[in-house]
């Protein structure tokens, strides 16, 4: 792996690959650069037979606060939104189809796309200080990065609608009760617990684990790919509304948005 601007990578002797989102000053909010780097590293991992397990975490006090909507620097010329949504879909599919087991190590907030990045992993271990939110509706958006496919399968349709409609922040204990996470542990023990799980998985037969993952992921239809196409179409429509512009402006101005349905 080469050096990345927004990611830290480390491989242990037993084949555990640690991928750390590294923008702690912005709660690891995902920029266009980070999306591209995530796609690159995930596609490299699927071809690396020496990697047995992948752990995804966030630097500092957060896992990932979602896509960066702060209005900061963007590449010029900016590509059309459809290209960015294809990149998000590529990241989600690459994570979903990795042959290696994946573990999300959630130490703090996981919101929006950051929440779905965690839920897209095979296992989720959270600290007792973690918080989760499908915040999209508060920004005039609908879930992406596979959220509409993941949530009903993890927690059932009605709970999925509750989280997606309101976009409320829930604590780690509630996330565990809902079934969003596998385990909640004290913050001081999070790294050690994830290391233990990763070590145990690294000692299992990798081809068998890859087949287990694929069979379980394919056990429920429709496919993630179909859901990602539908999510992208919805998000393009959302981004053309006045409500989304109002939500982004309200976020930057630190006020409550006023939605008009236009």
C-alpha cells in the first residue's frame, strides 16, 4: 500500500490490516479525496491473499461524522454528482464483496455515510461512548452507501424506518439493543477486544470464511447493487431540491433548517 492523504494503513504479522480514517480535526468527515482513497485501498485488499482480516477505525474521538459538507476546498473542475455517487457505490460494493472478514471499530460518532460505512462491515464493535445516526433526513437527503439495504436486514423494517425518518442520534447501548452492533465494550477495552476478534478470525481458513461471507450476503434479495442504483437515483433528485440547499445552509449557519417541500 502506498501512503494516503486521508487514510492510515498498517498490516500486522498475522495478516490483520488496519485502515484508519485520518481527519480527526473534522471527526473524520469524508472528503472527495477520502472517497477515492477508500475505493483504491479496498480494491487493492481484495487482491491481497496475505490479508486475512480488515479492521476499519477512525482517528481521534470519532469513527466518521459522514460526508464533509463544510463547504471546504473541492477539486476543480467538480464532476457531476452522478460521478460522485458512482464512487460511493463502488466503495460500498468493494467493502461488501471483500473476501476478507471486516470489523468496524467504532470509538465515537458514526453518522450518515460514516454510520453506513460501519454497518457495511461484517462485524461492528463499539465503545460505550459511540453514537450512531442516519442523519440524512435532517440534511434533506435519503440514506446512501448501502444504508437502505443494510438497515432492514440488520434491525427490521420498522426500526429501519424509525432511524431513517428521524435521523436521531442513538447511543451505543441503544444500537446494541436494536441489533446494529455485535458488541459494546468500555472505551478503554475497545482496541484490545477488536484485536482479539481480528486475531481469532486470522486463524480461521480464509477461503471458508470468504464463502461463508458470500453465502450469507446473498441469502436475502434484492441485491446490494440494485439498492445502490436506487439510492443514487434518489440522491440525485434530493440534491436538486431547495430543501437540501436549505439544510446545508442551516448546518453551516448552526441553525434549524426550514423545509418547504420544494
